[in-house]
C-alpha cells in the first residue's frame, strides 16, 4: 500500500462517527493510548479533549446551546473572518456557526503533521448568504489531530480563491477546564503590551511576573512568544500552548457580574474556565488571490507540582 493509502486507513480506523440531537455528525478521534478529541461539523468545533483516563481538559458550559446557527459555548470555537466585534460581522465571525464538511482530498501537509497522528480534515467554503455579508471567496481547511502523546493540534489553512485581496482576523477561542480561577496563573505574557477590551481597547503593558485573576479579564496580548503556559495549582497540571502564525494571545474570563448576563453560561461557571486563544487580531492577515495562510495551535498537558 502506498503511503497516502496507509495514512487514509489510519485516519479511518482512529475515528468514530455519531450524530448529535440535531442530526449533525460528530467525530471522536482517538490515539493508540486512548486520548480522544470530539469534533463537530457544527462550526468545525472541537467540543472535547480527554486524557487516556477520561479526564476532560476543555470546558463546555452546562447551559451551552447545541442548535445551529447558535455557537456552542465551550470547547474550541474557530473565530473567522472576524474576532470579537472588530468589524461589521456578527461577534467572532460566521465560521463557528456554519456546518462544515469532511475534506476528502486535502492538499498535503508537512510530513510531521500527519505521521504517527490520528486526525480528521474539515472544509468550509462560503455560502451564497455568506458572500452577501462578506463578499470574498475562500477555502478554509482545518485539520484536527492527536499525537501518540496526546497532544491536540489544530492546523488552519485559509486560501484566497477570489480575484481580489481580502483581510481577516482569526482566533482559536480555547476554553480550558480549570479547578478554580483563583488557583491558576499564566506564564509567558510578562512585560507584553496588551489591548484592554474593558477600557475601550486602550493599550497597556503587563507588569506582573505572571498573570493571576481577581476580576474580569478581556485582553489581547500583542507580539507574544510562541509558547504560553497555564498552571493549575489545585489540579497539579500545566497546559502548554504552542502556536505558529498567531502573534497575539487573547485572555478572557467574564467573572461574576458578566457571567450572570450571558444566557448560555452558568452564573458560577467562570470559576471553572479560562480562555487563552492563539490569535491574529491586531494586524489583519491579508491574502492576495491564490495566497494561503496557515495558523497552527498545539496543546499539551503535563503533571506539575
């Protein structure tokens, strides 16, 4: 069997298919050790990432609404072609609300992005309605994969198939499951400039040795390093976020007051979640006709003391 055929068989063997209550396909990708990730065609969204012991690593609200076109509150929504309200489109753009399809013949990736991994490939193209509100033709290919060690990797490739340039912003809006927001600190953002969305996007400089949480946070850290760590003291584990093509990092926790105003979010759930996004927000990505952009996110978790 040739290499591509072997890869396809590995891909099929590692993926289980089911349907949600709306009849939308969901896929559970497993690696040989039993680590799993659940991906939905609704939004091309990762809904779950579990260790081989069955421990959930991502947060999903108990009040999340699984009903397209409503976005699901939790997991890893993909924000494209707009992050937040930074443009004329709906909050975080439309990609997370659309029904994606399986990409049967994706263009090849680097060998180390396929070999030894369990993965699934998804594809989104604009509908006629999408083109009415954002008149740019694109192909958005997303690969979600698990390494043998249980690392979760997401690779987005966005190609301009238009006859004119277009620009966009992007984020992997990752909801981490944590023990308690008061027990968590984030390392890797020290001394960076950030835009504070609670202060009309005013620019500040981070002063602390590590980021800890005592109130609502909604920031975009700029020109960030490619590796960020989230330390959870109570659960004695550390998430490492490694990224490529994603210069910014979003940090978000709604805290008590805002939580009560979010319909699909529990009043006390802010204590059990923290969003840390690999993103490209401050400087829009511009693609000329035929050009392609790649944004890569790798998540891993290790025990810590």
